[in-house]
C-alpha cells in the first residue's frame, strides 16, 4: 500500500471516528452531570455537538459516505440525545421545570420518528434530511445559549421546528416501502415515487 493510499484511507475514517466519539462522550456527559460539573459538561457537550455538525460534511468532502457511516452517525446522535434530558435535569432542574412544555416537545420530536422507523423497518432510520440538519444546528445553538445564558426563546423556536421536522420524517417513513439512508426531504420521496409510476 502506497503512502498516499494509506493517508487517504486514514482520512476517510475521520467522519466515522467523529460519529463514534459521540457514543464515547455520552457516558462522559452523564458522569459530568452527576458530579455537577456544569462548565466541563458544557465544553464536552459543545465538542460532541460540533462533531455532529462536521462529520457529515467531512464524509461528503472526502467522498467517504456510506450506509454504515450514516447509521453510525445516527447512533452517535441517539447516544447523545438519550442522555441529555437526565443530564440537564441533574444540572439545571429549574430550566427543565420552566421549559417543561418545550423540553417535552423536543424530546418527543426526536424520539417519535425513531420509533416510527423501528416499528416499520425494525431499525433506526438515518434520513439526514435538510430539515434535520437545520434542526440540529438550531437546537445545538439553542441548548448552549439556554445552559450558558438561560436564554430560552431560541430553544422554544428550535423545539417547535424540531416537531415540524419530526412530522416530515414520520411522513417519509410512511411513504417509503424500504428503508433508505440520506433522504433529503419528503419532496424527494414523492418525486421518486412519481417517477416509478
């Protein structure tokens, strides 16, 4: 194997390493929250959210996209968002109480499309729609502003937007006859179905 091939293979692994890092960081977030380490928790959470923002971009840039990579990315997201409600409850219970409605909307909006995919396809979907990408950026920013500055308006907007994205992802699940990764939007599914007719 030449040096350039080895370097290219190593570079192609970076997106999957970033996705896997979120799985590793999930128990670290739990531990930091349990110990009451707010500042360190925010730093580690920011690193985790940043890895989510750049792993897909790098995969496309390095031409290293794959079904396995998309699934690993989704598992990394699931690991992070599964521990967040408990962590926030331990660190900022007053925020959870004050923003209970929007927290409930955000949590339901994240897990309901996953549940729909599990029921229909017996696995977690990895659609990575345009809406989901926008929602991830919006929610990440909103959470950091909420935890650091207790600024809640953007979090409330993000929760409602997440609910709209969840509705689209459930619709995608209902329309697909077999599971696909990286479905850009419900419009893409609809147009594909029309082309088959």
